[in-house]
């Protein structure tokens, strides 16, 4: 195992940032994530869970957001055919040499009305 990370966030914090309309959503989430979340009955819970997954991934790398060189919208959370969330690196993150040594990334998301959390394990 190369790393493990967990993050928890209040759903209201994410909802407030998105509702301000100052580009937060587009800076943090990919177009595919935005489409997915906007279709959900509790869209802010879905946004918050994905935000937590991105934070948890950066913690698992051991760099945190500031030291990774990765933008939040280069970490995409997609659901596979069975509905299981998966992390995909896109854009500049896809070709970063340090990330090419990663063989697998596991992610688990959970959310309720007030909080969302994610755990990421990197192999």
C-alpha cells in the first residue's frame, strides 16, 4: 500500500460555495461530475462526497492539495456500470510521472443530509 486518506466535509459548506456562483463548481469538479451531481435528488451531497474523495486522494498521496501539482478538476470521480465510484486522473494529472507508479486506487463514498466523507487507498 502506498497511501490511505480520509476526508469529511459538511454538505452545507459545499452548497454555499456552489450557490455563490463564483466559479467554485467549475474549478473543483469536471463537466462529467457536474452533469452527474445535477441529476441527483440530493445534488449537494453528491458534490460534497466527490470533494471529500478528491481531498482523501491527495492525503493518500501524502502531498495534500498544495504540494501535489494536481488541480481538483483533474481528479474525476466516476461510477462504473455497477454504480461503484472510481477515481480517474485526467488532464495534466494523467501524465505525472509520480502518479504513473500507482497500480490501483480504491475509493469509498458516504453521505447523509449534513455530512459527506470519503476514504481512498492507493496501491
